[in-house]
């Protein structure tokens, strides 16, 4: 059994191990302190087409948070950035593209129909299709779509496979894979291109097989680019992580990713790092209009 615990939705690394990783530069993950996003780099507030003006005039306003309202104003403690991603893309440029793309994602048509989204991750082992859940976590869904749209995930990897359970805690089994780290290392401090999302926790959305949610660092406001896919029920995570999607096809591919050989090395003592991380070749977005409108909220 690995010497870590996936508590509260986070992999907790023993202090000595964490110090080793940080002292070693996180195995080649070059980094710098995370800067505060530049002034004026935030998109204007969004509006549902055809809805009355005003931040709370529409029952769909919860689906239309501006970039500023959806993200935290300052980098959370312990979060660090690199200049480029694993694929050599400029983090600064990706951030600018994400801000500019934010308000292009719509969940409601002018006629009041819902716009549903599916993201297909084309991996080396086959495709994984993810149906997104904007009514559960609209800001995380929008961010995931934005990152897919600007090509952020193309060429990144599934960097961790977690198999964890505590005999002392009922229903504590956690089996999942994690992907989308900018540098492919999967350390909790690395996971953003310059913005972090406010949590959208909902204990009514349960962790069944194929649940997709946001990976976190040491606090609930560290969700950003990294995501996980559960391979079993994980009730211990209910209400602890923001859930924003569900795998509708390709769970067998996710299982194959989770069973790849792992590194047995001092810098990866927890046994979660694959020897050869599986590459996400491309993330593709599919949309569909459906007649039923999204759920309304009186106090969005």
C-alpha cells in the first residue's frame, strides 16, 4: 500500500517526502512564484442571450459568471507557475487566450434551449468521452471547455494513478487517474496557467464510476487545469471536490491508463507516477441543443 492518503480529495504527501520533492526541483518541473494576473486582463461579465439586464435579473445568472467572479483574485498559497507547459506552449499566452475565450462559452440559446457539451479526449489508448454538467459546476465546466478550445490539453498527459483505501475508514476506497498538469508532474503546487477557480462543492453530486472533477492543492480554491476521473465509487470525496462531468464512453480506456506500470524511484515514493504517462493527443468539443432549458435558480 502506498505511503499516502487521499484525504479530503487530496493526495497528502508525508512532510519528509514533500521536502525531498521540493528540494529536488520537483524532478525537472522548473517553476517560479505565481504572479497575480495583470490588471485589465479579465473578461467582461456575461449575459444570457435574451435575458433581462443586471447581475441577478435572470434565473440563469449562475451559469454566466464573469471571469473575475469565477476566479480567486490572488494566487492561493503554495501555487507556482512555469513559463511554458510540457508541450512548450507559453503559459502567459495561454492565460490571455483563456480570458479572451471565457465569454464565448454559452449554456443557453436565445430561444431558451440548453446547449450541452461533450469533450472527447483522444488518448494513446483510445478515446474518453466526458459529458459536462454546467448546472452542477458552471464555472469549472466553462474553464474546462475554454482550455480544450484553446488547445491547452493537446499533448499533455495523465500524470497520476491513485489506488488508495484505509481499512479504518468505511467507504474510503479511491481509485482514479489524474491529468492535465501543465508540466505533467502532478504535484499539487502545479496545476494552473495563471488563474484558479472558486470551489463549486455540491454533496448532492455523488462520486460514482466515471465521475470527473477538479484536482486540488492544499485548499479548496486551488482548482484550475488538472482533473481526475474516478474508476470506482468514492463516497469519501462527496462534497470535498468540485464535480463537473461524467464519462459516458471510454471508462475502459481510463482503467487501462490506471494499470500502467509505475515508477519505483526515490523521487516518486508514493507509487502513483506512470513510467510512461499516457498522452492526451487532442481534446475535441461536441455541442448539441436540447429543448429543455437548464434549471433556474432564484438566488444564483
